[in-house]
C-alpha cells in the first residue's frame, strides 16, 4: 500500500508524518488543530513496516479510543479524507475490541486510572498509539514507556497540554534538546486550514482562563487564579427564567459536617421555540450545619430534597458518588438518582464553556451558588504538585452544579454557536 501525497494532509500533519521516526512521536497543542489525524496517519503507515502484531491503541477508556481514533479509520470519507487510504484494510471486532489491519491485529486498552496498569504490565509493544495521553495517570505513561522494549518499537501520541511538570512535557523538552528518542510537534488551531475564522473566533470566545491557555493557545501552564474569571452578575445572573423549561434535572453535593447543597437546573432544548438549547439554575437548597448549629440526618435531608424538587417533576437527580446511604434514602421516596460524573476538570470545562457562551445562567434566588462561583479558584499548591483541582472550600453548590452539568451532558448553546470541542465534519482534520 503506497501513501499518495495527494491525500489532504495539512502542511503540519504532513511534516509530522515525514519526521515521526523516533521511539516516541508526540503531537501536542490546541483543540481542533489536526493532531489526531496527523498522529493516526503516521501510526497506521508505520504498521506496514512492523514485523509483528505486538500493536496496541490506548485511550482514556476502551470506548474513547474507538470514538476518537478507530471510528475515524472505519468511517473515513472518500478521497477527501487522508485516512480513507487505510479504510479498505480495516475490520473492527467489537466482541474482542480489536482492530484488524491487513495481516496485523491491534488490541485496545483503556488507561483511565491506576487499575489499568495490570492491562499493560507484561506486554511487549512494537507499536502503540495513545489518544489524549495527558489524561492518563503518569504511572500509566511510565508503564507504557517500559513496554516499548523491541529495537523497532515506536509510540505515537496526541494530547492537549497539561501542567508544565507533566511527564509528557519532560519528553517534549527532551525532543527540543535534541534527544533522538523523542520527536515532538506543537499544533495550533491555525494549523487546521479547514476551519474558518468565524469558527476559530467562536472557540476563542467560549473558553477562558486555564482552558483558553491550554485548549486554544496550546500552552503547558499551571492552573491558577479564578476559575470563573469572566463571571459578571449583570450578564449571568437573571431575575426570571429565560424561557419555559422542557424539563428539570438536579445535582446534589452531600454534606453532614460540611454544607449540603442541591441545585435545580431547568433545560430548554429549543425544539419548541427554535431559540437553541439553554440551561439555568432555577433554585437552590442549601443547609450549612455549622452556621445553623444543627446537623440533619439522612432522613431529614431526603425529606427536604423531596419537598424542594416535588413541584418540578425532576427527570434525574445526579448525586455525589460517595453518598451511597443518602442515595438509598432518596430512592425510598421514589426519586430517581444516578451517580454523578466526578471528573473535576471535565465538569469545570463544561460549566465555564457553557456559561461564557451565555448558555448557562443562574437565577438571583441562588445566593450561595453565586457567591461560590465568584470565589471558585484553582489550588496553587496542588498545581505545583501537578494536580489541576480547585480549592476545596465553600464549593458545595458549585460542585452540585458540576455534577448536574457533567453527568447530564447538557450541551447548551445558542443558535449560531457550536460547541468548541465537537468533531468538525471537515475532511481530514480532528
């Protein structure tokens, strides 16, 4: 199989493909800049010279490696897509979670937490493709590196930047210093020529702070300062709902010695009014046992939540995963609950993105949530240790909102505004 340079690789992707000959080949930088297709094209082409089937594709989960990479190979869109050269030779086995490519068998692995080490330990890897590699625990990154033990072993990885002390940033620095084991290339949003200026501006205007620096500028930087640095009460706090809610969801941050918070979120999909999706926090229930000098029982909290939510016909309640006993109390009362997605960074990204675009608002009868949003800041000490997390103080209502937004995946946007992290349906770029 010959690679034709008529395939529409961007100049940056073509440069990556031609130069990616090191043990580790790393593409890092902004979202939607073409990193995934560039690294995937180079990885697949390298398989033609691989003498064995000790080949793996790794993602944060087995599902994400399929969604983010393998599906691009299987659904390549004809002559306008550079990955279409590989499509006729690819067969996916959903049962085995394996990709068959010509005479090669490619296994898949999810690497979301420390428990995944057992899936990697003991393997020898001649080729490995790592999607969103900065999302793996660093112990997993180190373990994958030890598995590239054959003389012909090569790794290919795409990533958005993380904190500057990250293991992968050390590899990038080694490449910059001339270490031949590493090749690294920085991608910016301008390296994707298929994106028009209007879209680039939408991405730029929908992210802020840490996410602007990392996902738009593609910088490796510390998480510091105010998380909602753009928050202005005159813009984001409203006296009445912006439209009629099609349904409601709720988020709960459970606390006994700490404050207990429940936020009620109204959602309009815009189908009836043609106004576009939008969400808003309609009301809050907040009990601070320290200020009130009384700690409530699970049963009392459950009664309060039931009274609070009952008038709204709430579709789903997303609750702190650690609050198992309280979840049972709610279920006894017929309230449908689900364990919330507790990925802090992902939840903050969703909240800040939706809010900055005017698609997530807060009603003025939620004083505790408003106050917490204004005081929500990154933990500088944690950032110095390589962790991106907010200071765990006065964050109960905002955590409840994070649970609701991150788990329900309320992709709220106004008519002409698209989500900056969506897949661009443009040939050859991701």
